C-alpha cells in the first residue's frame, strides 16, 4: 500500500526504513536528558546570575532616579525662594529710598516754628507712616531703656549711664524699619554701659 509523505508516494518498504531511521534518534533523545539536565542547570545558574545583575542594576537606577528627583525638588524650592527673595529685595530697595523723606518730615515737625506748617507736616508724616504700615513695613522698637539687639540695632556710640542697665539703648539717632523678618534699615542707636 502506498502512502503520501512530504508530498511523495511511499510504499511499505520505505515506511519500514523510515521507521528504523527514526528509532536511533529516539535512543539519542533518551541520552540527551542527562546532558540537557547539566546544560539546564548551567543555564539556570546563568539566568539566576543575570537576574541578580539586573536586580542590582535596577536598584542602582532606582537610587539614581530618587536622588535626581530629590535634587530637582531642592532646586525647585531654591528657585522659588530666590524669586520671592528677589521681589523682597526690590521692595526693600524701594522703601530704603523713601525712608530719608520720613526722617526729614520727622525733623521738620520737631523744629517748625509755624503751627500751621508743623501741623501739615505732621499730617503728611502720619499719612506716610500709615501707608508704610499697610505695606507691611514697621518701625523697629528702639526707645530709651530697650535692650540692644544686634539683629535690629546698629550701635554708633557707647556711653556710661548709671540710670540705664547694661546694653540698654540710651538714645536713637535714626529709626530703623523692617518688613516681616527682613531688616530694611537698622536703627542707629547709642548704647549705655
């Protein structure tokens, strides 16, 4: 009986030969599992090693990523703070230029002979101070008897005064101003003892 295999006609004799040829391969395949087992163990060990290396690389990349993100966050905060600082610095510089006008108005009210002029200057000075307060600018406390604070006061002179305690302000030469925590101008003072 003829049979078609791989597009060819085969008779029974050829079938027997083809079966015999297949048998030795079957014997070889039985021997392969022993060799394959060793190869599989080697492949498995190689794969485990590769997995460990990849996990180490992944951990390193993750660490690098986290560090870069932390640096970026720090940069973003620093940039925000610098932007706010630039605005505050410009604000402070503008106020510094105006403060001498306030000083002159205060001097004018102290030495004016004409009551009407003195009253007008005092009203202008009060309006000026009210405007500064609305802008968040406040006067630094520096009255006689107040403790000297180098963060807000600039000591111009040192005098001995038994009526005052140690490091107390004796008198104020020029008033100082702050906006929030930023000093616009330090108070110029004379310190006792």
